[in-house]
C-alpha cells in the first residue's frame, strides 16, 4: 500500500487527472454493461412469457414455473421437476413447448402418464389440466404473481 502511495505521489498532476479520468470512464462502461444486461434479461423474460404462455405446474403448495422449452419430470435427482414418490419413474415424462402450446410425452414409465384421467403417450396440455404421474397429481395453471410464487427447481415435493 505504501508503494502505491509513493508511486501516486511521484506522478505529476496531469498524470493523476488522466488516471482519474480513465477510472471514471471504466466505471461508466461497467455501469452501462450492467444496465444493458438488466434490460436484456427483462426482455428475455417477457419473450419467454409469450413462448411459454405463462404457465406453471402446481403440486400441493409448490409452484414450478415452466422456464425451459423442455422439462423432464421424474423421481431422479437430475429431473428438472423432481417428484419424490416411488410410483413415479426416474425419468417419467417430458414436457415441451412450441409456439406457446405445451405437450407432454410419457417416457415409457411403468405406472403411466395421465392427462385428465386419460392415459396418454403424448398429449397437448391446456391450463387447468390435471396431470398424473404414478400416484402424483400436478396441475397446469397460469403462473402466480412472482412475489407470491414459490420458485423451486429440482426440489423434492410432498407425496400426494
């Protein structure tokens, strides 16, 4: 620290002003990058809301926002939405979205995938649909307000 103070003391006033100006310019650039990244993140969230149709899965008191174009449902720790119930296969089903329309595909699970009590291999989903994976029921619903939603990914849920 004392070496830095000695070095700064040896600089002439124009050099110090130049250094200070460089620091200010770098700070302005850093702030502009932070602001631009924040705006871009907000725009991406708005675009994703249009693509995903603003839906989430609800399971008891847990809300799982559908925040990717492909979501793996299952019991395995690597599932995007983990349903810790023995009746759910490790890799039970996958949900995909295209142009705001969600669909679910069973991944050859033992206990099957049901949409509104109909066993399906693949089905289009609509808000209000009841999806049953083994003994676990989840519901597709419009996303809750961000401040009230419980956002949990890869969490173990309660048994149904």
